[in-house]
C-alpha cells in the first residue's frame, strides 16, 4: 500500500511539482485517520485513546496550516533569493545596483519614463548649478553690502557724536549765561547774538550736513542691497520651480527603493525578476529584522518561505549579536537568523562595506580587522546553520550604485556624490571591480543561481521536510514530557495502592481482634451471670433456665457489639484510605501542573484528568457502606443462639441424669462445681460455634472491603491509563510522521 502510495505521489510530483504539498497533506491526514481507526477499545480506555487522538488534532492543524502557507507562496519556476538582514544594512541599495547592472525589466521601464519626463521638463543639472551659483553669489553680495553699511556707520558715527556733544555743551553754556543776566540784558540778547550763540548755530549746521551726507550714502547702499535681495529672491523662486519639476521626476528616478535611514522604511516585500543569460531568478527586497518588528514579522516570514536561497546582509564585519542577556526579553540577531532561516537549504552572508568617500574605495577593500571579523562571522553562522550556511561575500553597494545610475534627479545628493565619484576614477568598470560588485555577480550566476531548477526542487522539498521536522520536534518534546509524567503518575498511583493494601491488611487484622474481643465478652458475660447465681445454690432446673437466658442475652449483645465494632473499623479504614486518596490526588495535580509548565500545551490539546478526589471519596464511602451491609447479610445471631441453647439443653439433660442418681442431693458444693463445670463446657461449645460464624462474617467483610477497593484502584489507575493512551498514540503518530518526513527528505 505504501509503495503504491509513493509511486502515485512521485508521478504527480513529476508532472506537477506544486502537488507535493497536497500529497504530503493527504498523507498526514491519512496518518491521523488511521490512528483514529486503530483505537478499537471500548469503555474508559477507549475514551482515553479517543481523547489523545483528538488532542493531536492541534498538531495536525498546525501542519496543515504550514503547508497551506507553503502552497500559497511556493515558487517552482524562478529561483528566488531573499535579501534578509539588519535594518539599514544596504539590502535595497545592492538590489538597485543589480537591477541597473543586469538591466532588470521594470528598472529599464522606469529609466525610460524618467528620461522622457526629463526631456519634456528640460530639467538639467546645469540649470540647478546655475541657480545655486546665483543664490550663493547673491548671499556673498549681501554680506559684502552689509559690511559696507558697517563701514559707513563707523565713518559717520564718530564725527556725528562729536558734533552732538559740542552742541550739548554750548546749549548748556548759553542757558547758564542767560540765567545770570538782568532782565534788560536778556531782552538785548534778542537783538544781539553772543559768540556762543553764533558758534552753536555753526555746529548745528555742521551736524545737519553730516546727517545729509550719511543718509545719501546709506540710500545708495540700501538700493544696492535691495537689488541683491531681489536677485536672491528670483534665484530662490527659480530653485523652487526646479525643485517642483524635480519632484515629478523622483517617481521614475533610480534609487527609489533605497531607504532614507528610517528603521521601518521598507515594510513590505518587493520582488524583482531577472533573466541573465537564460538563468531566471527573482530577488526579494525584505524589510529589516530590527525596528518595528510587529509590522514586518509576517512579510519576513512570507519572504523566507518563498525563497530558495537567502542573503543575510550586514553592515558590520563581525558575528551577529545574540539576545540582550538574562534581563532582556528581545531576541538578538543570531536568534532571529536561526528562527527565520532554519528551513532554508542555502544561506549566504553579504558584508556591505560602507564607503562614504571616494578615497575609501581602494584595493584591498578591507583591512586586517575586517577580514578577521568576517572569519569569526562565518564560524558563528556555520555553527548556527550547519547545513544551510555557505560563506560570506563582500561588496560595497553604494559606490557601485552611484557608478551605474544615470537617472538621478538633477540637484539631488546622489547626483552630487556621483559627480565626485566619477571625477576620481577613470571608468565605471574600475569602480565595479573595486566595489566587489563584478565578482559578486559572477558568483551569483555561477555558484548561486547555477543549476537553479534542481535547487528549486531541493529547496521546496526541504521546506516541506522542515515543517514535519519542526512538528516532530514539538511532538517528541511533548512525548518525552508525557512519558516522564506517566512514570511519575504510575509511581504515585503504585504508592497509593500499596498504602491502601497496608490499610486493608491492618483492617483484616483488626477484624480478627474484634472477633476475639466479642467472643471474650460473650464468655465473660455468661460466666459472671451464672457463677453469681450458682453461688446462691440454685436448683438444676433454675440453672437450666438461667443458662438458657444468659446465653440468649449474651448472644444478642454479641450481635450488636460485633456490628458496632465492624462498622467502626470499616469507617476508620475508610477515613485513612480517603487520606491516602486525597494526598495522592494532590500529588498528581502537582505532577500535571509541573508538566504543563514544561510544554506548550496549546500545540497539543490533551489533558489528563486527575482531579477525581471527590469521586474517589464517594467510592470509598460507598464501599464502606457496602462492607457494613455485608455484616447484616452474613451474621445470624439467632442461629448462634439456637445452636448454643440446643447444646445447653443437652448439658442440662445430663445434669438431670446426674440428679436422679442422687449424688448432688446431699452435697451442695459438688452441685455448684458441676454447674460451673457444665457452664464452661457449654461456653466452650458456644465459643466454637460462635467463633466459626463470626469468622465467616469477618472473612466476608474483609473480602467485600477488598472487592470495593478494587473499584477505588480502578479509579486511581485512570490517570495512568490516560497517560498510557496519550504516550502510545503520540509514539504511533511520531513513527508515522517520521516515515513521511524521511520519504520527503530522500
């Protein structure tokens, strides 16, 4: 059956490779259905196995969901490489350079649109250079005119200040002179000017002349400044006009996928298809693994599911960092790499060497420290991904991109930096060689994309295998936890049973002691009553009557005493058994709680019911009730009385025979001794008869208690049975899924 199943699966896969996921899903469903069909048990054990099979439904759902995602994202035509890594590591820059170098179709289209839009707008770098030169020239002139204003102020401020001080002195002097003159002299000064007044007039004329000259020169400079500001304003207006045109060009310009430094610049996957020399492949620009992780978690997962190989791009020549330490809850870069890339067949690292100045682009590109850091990085990644990791590649993406682009927006930072770069080097090819991009492309074509069809198949099969492998790891972990739990639960139940066994043995022993005690009480009661009356020298007829009455009364007392004693012993053992049961139940709950802490139970919807303390208590109480009921069914005090009284009558008949012989008629002491002796004989016979009856009752009670405890044992065993059902079901599921995984892998 399996061989035929595999042949059908293999044929479907050869005709339509994408059917592999459907086929594996069908096989997995077949396994779980087969487990359900093999349950076969009835009663409680059958229910336990059914619950275990149903509990594995959560695992089945996980597997089915993962394969649904693979089916949705699987790629069987184009070899797909995901550019994965740190935020701002230059993934998009490298992809953009490859788009330019390998003439990716959508890039050629956008470049054509850019050039057409630039042609219509007439926008050139020369226009930007001209307007920027005009703005800078205007700013220089403004500074020059402002300096002239400063010089003008220095030129006139001293002279004006000096004249103003002289005018103030003369004004104060004239006022002082007027204050000392008589009234007629004050009138005379109206018609006759003093020398001081004439001098004051000259100074005021001088001040007016200075101010006029200053204002004239300042007006000339202000006109110059106004003209320069107008020139700058016009240049800035032209700058805004050019910027507006440039903004329209940005939509089609090179480098639009390159980030601007924000950690969440790339939030979605972007795929670019290439055909280089007949080799078809796709590059996916993946969001960075740092920053707003909630926004990019799903795009990253989708990209690595789709990819057949992954480039881990880093901006630092050193091993990726681990988590934040004991106090940190966030995963480090290395933990994220292991989590995201574990299902890949091929992982390469790319060190994107930063070059921000043309002088940094030299040969060799890396120094000794960088080389040593990359060796350490290779070792750490190989240890983290032993089967997947290949090696590190070196490239400097930014200068490579600048050398390739010819559709940058005039006036942009890229255009300026490109001009500086191209001025320093002789050719674009020299830059591509020094940046490592030429060698990278050769490696990409030969070692990475080469034989891409077989790589696609191997990668997709590996992802299918990894889904089962991951599920098997979880299943094995859960299986081990449940097996360990089964051992602990089995040990606890065995201990509880052994304690109950000891209590049952003690109960049986105490019932034997009860038997002996009630017989002694019976004997003592009869002896005390008869011996006292015999001492009164009673007749044989009176002795016969009293013996009969004493035995009957003692028999009745024995019945009640035996019943009460057995009931008390049964209740006492019931209390002790309940203590054992409750203590065991508490221990079992602790075992389950500790187990659940050690496993993600949401992946396995299985529970073990150990909270049956009330049920067990009820079973113990019910069992004790049935045990005491056995006494009522098994005991027959009337039978004992009849048997004993019959013996008494026989003895009395013997005594009468003796009386007829006349021996006791003349010797009272002899009669008393004979009555005591015959009493003891009756008691011996009575004890034997009663002892036998009580022994049967005690044995019946003991057996019934043992019988009732078997029900308790069965209930105690329930968690063990549940564990056994779960672990055996898990083991069968593990075996079947492992078989499927091996067929997929091989």
